[in-house]
C-alpha cells in the first residue's frame, strides 16, 4: 500500500540516515593531536542533519535494483564530504551557527575549523577506496571519477558565489543564479547521489544525463526553498536568521529586489553589499526585508521553486516510470513535495 508522502520521506530518511551514521565512525580516524583535530572530526556529523544526500544515493541504487551493501560506502563518502564542505562554507560565509549550535569557526577559530574540514574531505576518500572490494576495480574507478567531477562542479559553483560577493557584482540574473546553484548545490545534494545509485546498480548502463536533469530540478527547488527559510524560518531552522543577507549572498530574492528597485534604492542596496559583514546593520537588513515584501520577492522565489519541483516530478517519471514500483522510487518522487514541508 502506498504510504502518505511526508511519512514515507521521514521514515526513509530515518532508516537510511541511521544506517549511514552507523558507518561514519569507521572512517573517522583517531589519534594525536586529539583536542585540535581528531576529537573535532565527528562534531558536524554528530549534529545530525536530514541525511538527504546519502539517502538519495541508496534509494536510487535500490530503485534500479542494487542492494544496500553495494551503494553504502558511496553514500558514506557523500555524507562525509558534505560535512567537510559545510565547515568550509561556514568559514567562507563567516557563519555563526550550524544545526542549532555555534559554527566550528565561531567555536574554535578559522584555522582549526579549516583544518578539520580538510581532514573530513580526506576521510571521505576512504570508503571510496574500499569500494573496490564491493564493486570491483572498474566500477569503483567510475564512482571515483564521478566523485571527482562532482567536487570540481561544487568548487566552481562556490567560486561563482564568492566572486559575486568579492567584486560586489550588481548584474546577476536568475539564469546566473541557477547556474551557480546547479554547480554549488545540485551536484552534491541531488545530481551526484542519483547518478551514483544508478551507476552502481546498472554497472554503468543507466542514462546519467536524465538523472542530471532530475537532480538539477530537485536540487534547485531545494536550494531556493532553503534561501526562503533563511528569511522566514520554521521552529526547527538551525542556521542564523537573515544570515544570507548579512553574508551578502545573491539569492533569488535579492536578485529580484535589485531588478525591481528604483535607482536610488539599488545604489543603497549595493552600498550595503559592499560593506564587510560586521558593518551590515540590522536596520539595513530590515530595510531590505521591507523591499522584498513590497516587491513580493519571497512569493516570486517560492513560485520558481514550485515550478522546478513540478519539473522534477516530470523528469522522475521519465527516469523511473518504467521501473518496478516500490518505496525507493516513491521516496524520490515524494522529495519534490517534502522540500516545502520539511521541518
């Protein structure tokens, strides 16, 4: 019997998340210096998170007919790299909070946090090396090559966002934002997990381009909704409220405001974005929030996100429609609605 979509997503994330979390400690080495490195490696992984990325990898593999064991090490690697990049993101954004606690850079300083992020990135390679035992050298090599591609896409996307902020780029269009999101967010969050599950299950025979399209639509909807939540969070939101504005991020809402603002308002907005984070005042943030309300920028972004989620459902049917029905196939489809109701 088909379960209610939100319950299906919750149960699948809990089950697959617990499975991956159980394996994470095996790939987090211990040693000296403990207090300044090894004791800090589990910090972000132990804070929880929704485990969407590794769960999507496992669900894709299962939907295409693989066993959990075949995809498990790849899912573990994805989760370790995700946590490594969260640490780097928090440093680059000067974030104060992550998952309801002080960000690692805020608690221990940038140098130690940066080194821990580097170490977690190294740790993410360890399960990929062990993939040879489960998948054989040829397929394990393909998984590694795909992982390298995903990592390059991710850092290119991060460079776009950081470059816009560094140069205080005024003319950023919706298409520019979506290109950045595809690289920075979608490749690690949705495209790579979907592709890896299918690659492993079909031994390289799946149409990975179709999974890229699905992953883009799903991941872009996820990111835009995440940006909206930064401004209008629910009770479970674990990051700094309005943090994207203090960090000067070119979200779809900010791009929308800059496009519709009068020349004097746009000048004031760009002057705000030109200042260092610590000199961006609460009063100015409130003024920008007022502009967003006047122009309907949050509603605009939410509408774009819902359109992308609808496109994701269309692509899901194209990719998974001919496969046998089951929980994993339903879970991937249900994510398109869960994005807007997650808590």
